[in-house]
């Protein structure tokens, strides 16, 4: 009886313990679920508030109210939108905590016909249609500081990667009363000016400024500086010079003196402007044979004085940064149309540390010719499989410059920052004469008494040997967002590169660490290496075939010249044998090319299989192994 009682007692104790354990587990799960604990396990800490955002929040000059509008109670909102809205809310709460009281978060649920809906509409939050009979979806953020307000009118999961940057910039815009002034001098229609037209042609509607300028206007006061200017407004702190093509000595002197007084310069020069070349081709008929002239640009004498080496007749060709282009019914890899990756960026510099891909069509090469007072720091460089080629040859395609594609083993510089104490390029003062295009009506140069021979304090400038990377077609694309809205989306880090430079030179460095998080690209490095290896072999075979073709054509020409009269168009046995030999050679080489492609596909497929095996098998195998080890140890103990 006692044994039976003890058995029931043990069963009761075990059941009670099991129930208690289940209650504890349920309580822990409920508590943890409500706490919303989060740990960022991503390699790049993509979901952690960055140091740049914390720095901005730590020095807010004014209090900021963040108003988050979202229809959380609506049953018509898709679940993936609700999930993303919760992520946004969590991030906003992190902002509030990091601001230490300078930022106040307000969460609003704009129900139909409510005051919250009316205020959302006043702030410009766009109501998104979710169905025919359902109320609109409001999903946006408003920042208010004093009498200033800015809004993110429509949030979308597609823009999740840039959310932190957008929020930090939103807060900065409303909290800062004065925007830095950026001047823009350009020979290209970057500000939206219409292209040069013939006098008798109807002028089209003026185009919008390039997207890079539209983005800069959100954070800076952008002013146009005439390319014939003889002085730079003292209120301009940063000057963006784009494609300085044959500018007068007086204009160059104005830029020189701007740098001498401590102004920050970003100079974009180009040995071959694709944008200008295309405009010249389009306007060839309209110009009535006037010709387009060269498409290169430089700051020649200024570069010479400041220690920047740049040859406007040479392009950079990089066999590891080729871009696949389509045209004339075929696709080719262009070594002068550069797609520069993370390995081409200076990871030790904050300006380029997190840039992942920059596209630079027909870029040039910079070299260091500075003295002891100036530091030349490369920011973007080529691989060691690069060389310089003639710019004019590149206009005729890859085949025309193939003989010049001989990598020299050097890492050529495409963009660099110069810092230090610069000396003037005009030691004798302002130039008294001008170019042939100067007129008597041109404004006088700066007062000679104000001439500066050197910088009073160290300053910095950025030189980029390309201008096309700023053009919309190489930087952005139009995408359709949720509910039919269309917007422009960055396809690489081109715009981020320039924006980083302007922000850093203008003293707004806190946003730089955030911006690059929006264009995170994680390439398959091993796959890229396999493709490059096979591509190199394919190119060698192609060149061998081209050489064989040329030799055979020469042989045929020699045989043809030996024929006379009516026999000239009759194939001799020697000609037939040569043609047959070449045709067989062509078949053999094509077979070799197919084998190279098959080997490439086989290696990539094999690599993909191994990756899948590791992903599927590795984790379960690890768990099983731990279980076996734990079981063996437990058996030994008991």
C-alpha cells in the first residue's frame, strides 16, 4: 500500500512539476514577447543605430517632435506592411532613447474622419489606396521643430535599407536653421539648362536638374556660378566644378583664389565626356556642320600648381572592372566603362569606406605630383589589371583599342583628396588678358590688392577624373513603388560618393557613415573570380582567332593578286585550301570557346551546390554532433 501511495505521489509531483514548467515557459515567452528584445546578428550591423545618427542626435540645437502616422488598427493593411511598420516604430524608439530628451516620438493612428487623418493630410502624408471599399493607408513620418517641418510622406519596405539615413537627414533638416552654401560651375547641363540648339530651332521645355543636384538641394543651398565668373561669392563654402572645358584664365583665377581663402573644391574633370559626346551626335544636324569639338576637360594650370597629374588625352582601362554593354546587335565587355567595386575603394577613409560600387564611364587617371605641404590621398583606384589608353581610340569601341590593352600592374588613381597648404597658380597676381573669346564687357578680375599667394590655413579639395558618373542614366533608374507611385532609385553608389564628398567638405560628416548602408551589395567574390578567369581565357582565344583571320585574309589577297584577267574571280586550289584550313580552324576555336564556357558553368554550379549543402546540412549536423557529445558525457557521468 505504501509502495502504491509512493508511486501515485511521485506521479502527482511529476505532473505538478510539468504543469509548473509549462506555466513558467508560457510566462517567460509572454514577457519576452512584450519586451521586444532585439539583437543585431548581421555582419554589417544593418539594424543598429549608427554612430553618425547618435552624433547627430547628441548635438541637436533644438527640440524635435517625430510624428509617426500609421493605420495600425485597420484590417485592410497587408501583414507585411504591418510587420515593416513595427520595425519602423522600433527604430524610432531607438532614436528617442539616443536623443536623451531632445526628440519626442508621437505615434498616431489616423482612422477615417478623425483628427489624426486631417493632420496627416495637412503634413503631406500621402493616403495610399488599399482597396475599392477600404480607407486609405497613411504610412509616413513628420519631423517638427519650431516653425519648420519636413515629412517622409510614404514609407515602403522597398526603401528599408535607406530608412535610417532618411530619418537622420529629416531630423537634421528641421533642427538646423542655416544650410551650407554650395556653388556649382559646370559646362554640362547639370542644373537643367537646355542643350545648345541652332538659332532656327524651337527650344524644348527646359529639363530638370540632374538628380544629384535635386538631392543636394535637400540639404544645402545650391547656387549656380557662371562659367565665365571672375570671382566666387564669399558665402559659398564648397564649390563643385564639373567639366571645366576651356575656361578663361580669369575664371581659373577666381577658382584659385577661392581655394586660397580656404574654400573647399570638388573638381570633376574628364578625358571623354559620354554625355557631351552623345549631345554632339544628336545635335549634329542642328549644328549644320559646325562640329562638336573635343569632349575633354581639365584645370590644367591649377592642377600643375597644386600637384595633380592629369592627362586629358588618356582613359583608364581596367580588365577587372569591365561593364557589359549592349549595342549594334551584340554584347561586349568594355574595359573603359568602369564598374568599380568595394576593392577599389579606400577603406581607411570615411568618405569611401562603405561605398560598394561606383560606375565611371570613360574615366581618366590622376597622379601624385604634390610637394611637402600637400598630401595626396587616393580614394578610388583601379585594380592591378589596368592601363591607360588613348581617349580618341576608345570612341571607336573595344576592338579599336585592343592593341593598347596591356595591363601595367599599377593601381591607377581615379579620385583623390588633396589636403594641406596650397600655393596659387598665379604668383604674379590676376591675369590681365583673357582668351580669344573674352570681350570688353567681361567683369573685371578681383582687386590685385586682395591677391592671395597661398592658403592662410590648411584646406582640402577632392579631384575626380570623371563627370559621367553624375549623370542620371549612370546613377539612377525609375522604379514603381507600392500602389503605383514612381520614384528614382539609386543603382549604385555614384550619388552617395558625391554627396559624401560635399557633406564631408562642408563639415557635415555625421551622415556619411549612414548613407552607404542604403546600397549594400554583397557580391559572390568566388564566382566573380571564376568568371574573370574564364573571360581572360576566352579573350586570348578571340585574339588568336582574329590574328589567324588577318593572316588568312592577307594570304588570300596575295593569291588573288597573282591572278589575271577573267581568272581573277575563280578560286584556285591554293585559295580553296587556305579557306578550308581557316574554316576548320574557326570551327576548332569555337569548340574551344564553348568548352571554356562549359567549364565556367560547371565550376559555378559546383560552387553553388557546395554552398547549398553547407546551408542545409551544416547546421543540423552541428546540432546532432553537440547532442551526441552531450549524451556521451552524460553517460560517463551517470
